[in-house]
């Protein structure tokens, strides 16, 4: 039985960048690898041809990434921008961790292609704690080491 495919929440920008990567990998990059394999084959003995082996390995990685992108894009749901001031999927969140201010995007790691910010998963302990919080709220979560940590949401804006 096939594993149920999970919905991938993406911003429009992240979706567009993944689509662009897929187009590149299916076209230009795939052709480049094919040419490298053909050139290495022309050199003769493939059993001791490092260039051939490397190109074949790269071809396998590329095809794997293509398949991954196809599944993600097929299961993608463009998320609605969260309201300013409230933390939601796709929010840029500024948090105060005991005097140290940090800025993150809340969402799947696939959103990372559309931003320079570090990404926090909504399923992580801190992500679950801040999801739905509003600017000025202080929330607590239990870190993997068991320590209780409090953070204050100082700013929450939609990722554009």
C-alpha cells in the first residue's frame, strides 16, 4: 500500500522557485549530465572510469530530486498569508529569547527556498508553541533536553 502523501504548504514564491528548479533539472541539467556520461563512455573502459561513475551517480541524484520535486509540487497547497501580528504558517517571526532577538520563518523546510531566514517547523516544540501566538505574547515550550524555555513574540509579519 502506498504511503499517504502529505500536503506541502508553500508560499507562491517558494512554489515558483521549486517549479523553476524542476524545469532546470528536467532540461538543461539532465542534458549536461547525459553529455558527461557520453563523453566518459567514449573514453573506453567504464570499470575504471571515475568520470563515468561520478556522472552516473550525479544522474541518479538528479533523477531522485526530480521525483521529489514532482511529488512536492503535486501535493503543494499555496498558503494564505497569515494576519500581521499573529504567528501562522508563512510568518516571519521575531522572538526574544531572554534578551537575544532571533528572526525565523514558521513553515516547512520547503519554504526555505524562498527566503534567507532560518525556518522553524510548526511541528517542532518551539513552532507548536508560537503557532497562533500574537505580538507581545510570551509562550513556553519544552526543549528536547527537557528544559522549559519561554520566548516573547516581538513581531510577526507575513512572508511575501
